[in-house]
């Protein structure tokens, strides 16, 4: 992996809407800014700007990856730390981000073909930060709903392909956030970026 002091960071902006007014995009920008200023190498992928279709069969999943997917796989393979930013929609990640994971985490790339067992992931050695925005209070999602969708994403997708540790940053009540609160969130992401955490 990296022999210098900086880390190779992949920022995956998982918001399906390319509108620059979306908070997720600003958070991704803030993380990237903090990381670059601290000397880390940053690559960014925006799901809203990638060309891929949802998979409809096992044959499609096992076929050769389309160009944008292959480029995303190369970026993922080169990264030491991955930051995934996503809104929570209907209690889960958006369908476009789920489709992205299905496209990118193919057999032969993310885990061996015909793999059995829970420790077959080929993407070991990479840490993950999940940054999730939501309309409800973050504590409500974490305690009452038990963060069910994020636990599923972590256990059934990220850890399955070898990505760990996985750390969370949950930002709640984002729709009614004041400018000062928004700035605090951006500052928090800038600090996380500087620390490559």
C-alpha cells in the first residue's frame, strides 16, 4: 500500500441527484478539501454522473464490467480508505447506490468466483467511513430503528467483500438544519478528511 504519509482515499458520493445544492455533495467536497490539504490523494466518484444500469440477471453480474463500472473498480482497488456518503431514503440507501454496489462488487473482483464462507473478500486492507444524512433524528434511527439498513450494508456487502473497519457518521434532522448547523457538519467532514478517518 502507500509508503508516504498520505493515504489514497476514494470518495463515493452516493446521492443519485446531481443537483449541486444537495447536502451530500457539499459534505463530499468538505471531506475532499480536508483530505487534500492534509496531503492525502483523493479520487472521487459521483453515482449521479456514472453510466450503468441495474443488473437483471446472474449472467449480467458475471459478465465483463461496462466501462464506468470497470473504472470504478480500478479506483476502489487503488484506495486505502473509502468514504461512502449517502442520504437515507425510505429507511435505506437509494436504489442507484445499491445498483452501483451490485455492478462494482462482482465475482472475480470483490470475492473469488464460487466463494463460500464469510471471509472470502478480495478487498481486504481498506477501511470505510459511512456518512449518512437523514430527515429523522440520528439517535432515533440508531436506537429505535437499530440502524437496520446500515447494519445490513456493513455486514452483507462491505464486510463480505473484505472492507473493514467500517465507521459511521450519522447526520440527522438535515432538512431543518440551520446555516450554523450545516457549517458544523461541513467542518466535521473537513476534519475527518484531514485525518483520513
